[in-house]
C-alpha cells in the first residue's frame, strides 16, 4: 500500500508541476501606474493574478486530507 501511495504522490507532482510554471506577466509590464503617466485615482492598488496561489493552496489541502484518510484507514486495518 505504501508503494502505491508513493507512486500516486509522484504522479500527482509530475502532473501538476508544469501548471505551476506558467507565470502571468503584470498587466502593465511591471511599472507602476504613475511611471507610465497613467491614472492615479486607483484606491485599491495594482492588480495581481491569484490563480496560482489558489491552485497551490487547494493542492496542499488535498494532499493533507489524503494523508489523514490514509492514516485513519491504516490504523483501522491494524497496520
């Protein structure tokens, strides 16, 4: 069972690693709005993509939950 878990973890990492490598550039090339002479009435601040952080958080949560389920089943079967 441990061998299957190791294979599943490695396969999951290899499947998701390329998705984490797609960086999104800043909308205005990394310059602040004032440097380009753009509008200065933005009270919120510059925008940033949050998709990769959300994906990473969900992936870690699934790995944690999977580990907990594995431990509960291992203890229930007497391993």
